[in-house]
């Protein structure tokens, strides 16, 4: 076996690497950046030779931008993205026809009071370089994981890697493996983890091309144009387009410039320069489980979503935001290994609920096109607008993004943690698509302004945060706690909103979800007890 150079530690004969990340898309790159913030050494391997050159995911929603704000990346991502006026969807018969329906991307087209940030329309190939530069941890392109060896009860996993450029092979021993290697996950296949859901929805093709379409789109910009011949999307603010459609017959020998010119619509007469073409499969499934011993699944490896609504990548980003602080706690010794059980308990129900919404989104979009076809078949001059099969509030989906609720042993409801057998039974999202502000345990802490430019979300980081209108009463307990913890004064005007009395407090996890709430200051040492319960550990 030829040796492949490895970072310090991690080879089969050395101390194990703390975390091996498999898959270098946005989810794996974000996990790499999060774990580096926690001081956890990682190695990321990606079988592709470079970052993806395709636009792929098109939307970074408001919750993901909150995560990136915590990493100090939100402004950089927004600067490279489209302006908010692109935060809408336009429906047309062909790209050069007038709109027959429009829909706003709520939380993208304009700020919302529920968050300190705004989502953006951007392309994955514009996002990934920013995420790659957000950490220094080693990343190996052109390196594929081909086998995993995990003995029951072992303290590590051995991964076999192949460098496709040199043919070198290596065995890397890691404490944990995080699989973010996509819908066709090698790790999931090697572990024999099945999936539930519709599965493959069909073969699709993305064509990236250059063409001058300003005469139809510059005055009516959009992040996405739905037409009878597929979806069109601007790729970058400075230019470029992408066409997404079911893969046509004879794709192997297709004249792509001529085909794109044709689907732009009769009479368009626009020269098309095709830059690249990608064929892919649209999937809809959730993995049967997200953990196998020391191996964990996240992103598309854990759940594949239809593209409608832009929920796939964003759900994966929330996966690793939930998981990375737990891995750091276990590896750094202030959390017990059982804390990792809460990852699946909390995220699996969310993935199932999000998949349902993504499928519903696709059906709603198809209903718009079906109504239009019915209008055109009816003859005569069709009305200018198609009545949308949803209201603005329905399609806003802020409840789905900001209303995620966790129920597990890492959440204390009314001062009592659920039993392990009950973990995750109520995890999910707000039952409706409207977000309802709440400070109940399990929910994301509400966005409230602490100062003119500093949100409650900005108080979070590589620590637990105690938000209280009476910090002096809690600081002694906090100073004695052997967990990463900071006390943050909560302005008195926010106490009622959070359900707190003048001496109460919220204990917020590093991922922004509320672990415990005390309406008033109880007797004893509630903070130490709560942190020990939430983390499954009693350090110090």
C-alpha cells in the first residue's frame, strides 16, 4: 500500500484524528468551519478534483444566513449574491412572455422582523469558495473513501482512502466520521442504511449558458423563472444563466445551444453560448437512521429534497449546526457520548417534515402550470394572472425555517428532561408555516435586539449562553460551571416576551436552541444541574 501524506495524527498507527469529514459540498465545508471554531482537528476528503463548477443550490435561506452570521461570513456571502429584488419567482409561458403569476421569497426579498439577517439568492459555486476559505483545516480533493472498518465497541473508525491523482492509498483512523457525501452517499451504502420516501423523481439536466436576456428580465428580475419549458435562473449578478429541465431524449448527442434557443421561446432569436452541462437525478428520501456507531450522516447523505423551495442544502446546514457542538463537547470532555444520541432524535423528524413540505412545494408549483394550461386550452384571450394555490403567508414558510422545535434529552421542558425513549417524539417544525415567537425550551431563541446592532443571536458562539435580566444573581453559578458558558444581560423589556420574571433566565445551546428556562431564580444550583443533564456529563 502506497502511503498518502496525512495531517498530524489520524494514520492507522497514530492517535486517531478527531473527525474525518467525507464530502466537500456546502454542508461538509460548513462542518469543517464550525468544528475549527471549537478547536476540533478535522480532515475533509472530497472525491471530486475541485469544487463544483455548477450553480446547483440557488438559495441561502434566512436560518442558514443566521448560521453564517455566527461564523462571520454573512456579509461576504451577501456581497457576492443577488440584490433582494431578485427574491421572487416569476411564472411565464416562455421566458420572453409576460408574467402570469409571481410569488415572493419571504425573508429573501426584504428583511423580516423575526431575524437580524436576510436570505439571499446565490449559486452554490459562488458560495463554496467562501466556505472553503473559512477554515484552515486540511482538505484533500480527488480523495475518495472506499471502505470503513468499525469494530463494535472500538474507540475509532478506520477509513480507507484512495487519491485518484496519484493512486496512493491510506488508512485513516478517526474518532468520528461525518458523512456529507451527497444523495448517492458511499458512506450510507457501505453501512447498509436504507432510505424511506419516493426515491428518484426523475432524470434532470442543468445547462449553464451565456446569452443576452436583459430585454425580458432586467426590468422584471427574479431568482427563478418557471416556464412551460423548464426553469431559468440567473447565475451571477454579473451575468450567466442556467436552464433546469427533465433530461431530454437523445441527451448524449443533443445540440445544447440549439435546444436552449428553442426552449427560450419562438421568436426569441437569441445567440446561446453553452458553458457546461450536467445530468443529475432528483431524489426525495430520508435515511432510515442518521447514526451508525461513530459514523454520522448529514446533508443529502441523510435526506434528499426536491429542489422546489430550496430546502435541501439549507436543511443540511442546520444538521451540522446541531451536530458540531455536540461532537466538540464529547471530544473536549465536557459532554458525555450519549449527547450524540440527541442528533438523530432532533434532526430526523425535522428531515421528515421538511421533505413533506418540499414535495408539497413541488405539487403547488405544478398546480400553477396546470392552471395556466387549462386557461390556454379554454381558448380566447387568457386572463393576465393565474390565481396562486397558496397565500403569501402560506408560502412564506418561516415556521419551517425558524420554528424548528427539538425534544430530546438535550432539552429540559419545565425543568425536566424527557426520558431517552421519548427523545425526539415531538421534534419538528411549527404546525403551520407561520413563525410564532416563543422562548419555550426546544425552540430557537427569539431574535431580540440587545443593542441597536446586536441581536440575541449574536450573543451565541462556542459556548452556552445564559440570557437573564438579572445577571448578577446568576454569575456566581456560571463562573463555577465547568462547561463553556457566558452570561448575557437581557434588557428588561424582553423579559415578558421570553416568559421570564425579573430574576429568570434562558439557557441557550450553542446552536441557538433553548435548553432550559427558569421563570424565576430557583433554589440550589439549577444551572449546574441543567448543564449536566443537557450534556450528559458531570465534568469537574
